[in-house]
C-alpha cells in the first residue's frame, strides 16, 4: 500500500497523525518513515513538514533510519536489569554482531532499547516486532534468533 | 493467609476476553443499564460517595473529577469527552495490560458509565503502542460493543449516544501523564501543558474532558451495581476498595494480585508465594520508578495512598519490585535515574539538565567508598527538589521520590 493510499483511510485531521505514522512505518520495507512520507503527511493534514518531523522524532517507536525486517525492542527497565538483562543483552549483541541501536548488515534485525514493556513477572523480556519473548537467557536468545533466521532462509529459497 | 478480592479482575481467566456474550453472561453491562435508568446526577453522587481514587498513581478522588467535568460549561459545540489512559509505562506496572487483555469490555462499561454521568458524546482509549495484544483486544471489544448496541447512537433505546475510538501512543513514558497524553492524542509531540486549566475544564481539543486510568474505569461498574457503601466497606478509610498490585522480583510467584486496600506488603509477598528460595527481604520499590525504596520496617504498614505517605512511601500505580539481599541498591537506583534521564522530554531545562546531572552524581556517590557520601546524597536531594519545584509536569518532580526514600530507609547502606 502506498503512503497516499494509507493517508486516504484517515480523516485529514491532526489527531489522526500518530495512527497514520504507525501504519506508514509498518508498510515501508525499511520499517521507517521517510522524508517523502513526512511531506505527504504534512500536505494531507495541511500543516508544515517541520511539525510532522517534530512528531516523528519525538516518539521512540518511530524511526527515520531504515531498520531491519525484525525490530527487537529490548527492555532495559529497572526490574529487567535487576534480573540480568544486561548480560543477556551482551550475548544478543554478540549473536547479532551489532550494538544497541544498530542494524545487521543483512537488514534482518535492528536492536533497540525499550523502557518497561510491562511483563516484569517474566523478566527479562524483549519484543521482536509484535511478539513478546519472556524469561530470556543466552540459550533462549540463540533459539529465538536462529529460528527467525531459518524461517527467513526458507522463505527466500521457496 | 489473605485472599484476593477480585472486582476489576473478576472475570479474568473465566471468560473469553473477545466474547461480549461471555461478558454479558457474567453480568456485564448490567451496571451501565442500571445507570442508564438513573439520573446522571445520581450516578455522579454514587461515584463520589464511593471514595474511589485514581488508580493510575495519583490517587486523586475519581468522583470529584467526574463532578468537575460535569460542572464545566459545555462549549458551543456541546462536546464533552471521556478519555481512558491506557498508556501504562510506569516500570514494574502491568495491571492495565491484564485488564485489557483479559476483560476489555469491563473498561468499556466503566467508560460508558462515566460518559453517561457527564453526558459526554465522544471518547478515546489511548493505548501505548507497544501493547499490541491490548490494542487488538480493545479494538475487537469496541466492535463487539457497537454490534450489540452498547456504543453508537441512542444506546439501548435511550437518548444517550457515545462513540469510542482507540488511539495509539508511540513510545513515550511522559504521555502517561494526563495533560501530556491529551497533547499526544491531538497528534502533537508529548510535551506537558501548563496546569491549570485542568482537563475537566480544558482537556482534549480544549474541551471538558474526564480522563481516568484503565483500572479506575474498570472499578466503576461494580460500584454502580453494588453501591458505594459496599465499596467503602473494603479497604482503608481514605483508600477504599481494591487495588491490583503487580509484584515482581525475588518472589516465588510474581504476577498480578487484586486485594483490598490496606493489605500489607508482608501479606502481599506471602500471597505471591513468599520470598524466592526462602531468601531474606532486603528492600522493595513501591509504585514504580517514580516510587519509593522501603526496607523491612514497612512490611506491616497497611498499603493505601495515605498510610504509605505517612511513612514516606508511595502506593503509586501498585508496582512492587522486591529485592533480596543479593541485589544491589546502587544498581537499582542507577537504572531508575537512567530511566528519568532517557524519558525527560527536554521542555523544562531543570528536568532536562537535572535528570542527567543526577545520573552522574549517583556515579560519584558510588565511587566514594567512605566519608562524604552522605553529603553527596544531600546534594542530590537538593537538586531533585529544585527540579520538582521548577518543572511543569510530574516527571521533573519524580526523581526526588526514590532519592528521598533511599536516604530515609537506606542511608547507612550507601
């Protein structure tokens, strides 16, 4: 779906902007919002690009930089940290060969920090796109990541 | 051992959250239909006399909010709004998620009751963008409610109409603060507004708005069907009713528990299976990041808004993070201060600069193994107090809460 097609689903009202941006981002192959998208949103809402840009840059779920197909939101809230999230994070960074905030060279994964994801009873936790993963440790991480890699490889081959 | 008293969670686990028929079969919407047969003023006084206090953390009397919004002059277009704050982001808190994922219709019914009381025609449920499952379930529950005639025009043969829509956050803790949430709802950056005016007079689109937390709305159907006296019969004098606590950390069965207000931390920990592996209790953080560190001396204090305040602690959102003696209080405080530094929106200079300053000061405290650490802690208190006085929204006023409590309860540990 093109950005124009997405925009037309919404009333041209400012209060619809976050919904539009979420959907635009979801449909872009780079999981991001481009300068061209910002111009189109601004035009549709009869506002300035600067004001749309300000919104995009304010909210941490929006990204202008292209991201991987799978965005990992890694919870670094106090409780997750208490039960060892940073050690888990280190092994995740090693597994993906990237640091927090970066994207893998095959454009498969982007690793982002997240504030409390609200699953503290099953900490440490992370989200991979829409999916929440609980009770993370090194073995569990490897399992999750290799599962996604295999599944993507199969898709490519078929 | 104490038992749970489930009001807002009464259907969780026993019904299909996506089935409105299940909800109705469990007595759902009867409270709203009862309200519909009453005068709106009667509904307001029932909510007010229940003594219900906002469950998002502030503890403001919910009935008074309803009354203020009702009294606010209706603008030229006649619009009043009802908004549900489902932007749950206080670290350690996940009660609203549980309600939305397991019984979304109860929140909608609460919103219907409140909207009828103030004769609002339109409402929004603002859910944080990361809560994918909540978003999907609430959207389905809204659709069900329209299909069954509980939302839309002339609901159940009355002349009361209400439209509800879901709106999404996009990763900002600050947007859980009510005025900032309203800014975000209008499609703007989440910068706090100056108050007053309060939402009751100038809320979303500058129209009178009643904004409450998910749990607060979820308690309203019970209050209407069982009466305010029954609600007041539970809990403490100043904090009536029940509260969902989300307990995590070094305990056997972390999770969510709805108990009467006034339950003690000791009882709650016991209900959650006790300390993990029988370890000793070192500390708990009550109320999330904007909450308080407490030691074992608070284990037997009844947990209510005022009773905890009296001992320098907070109830907040009901988050309880438990630490055994192996956990580092330093690290915990460091992660809380990091959190505020990350989430400060930058609008008010004292908060923007101060939150980072506190992170660095804390590192300094840590490096000083002996001697003048106390002095450093006092300096931090001073900085954090200044931030509280000079920031627009509660975020700037938050770091002082954990810092002061840490000094009060753990001065000798640092």
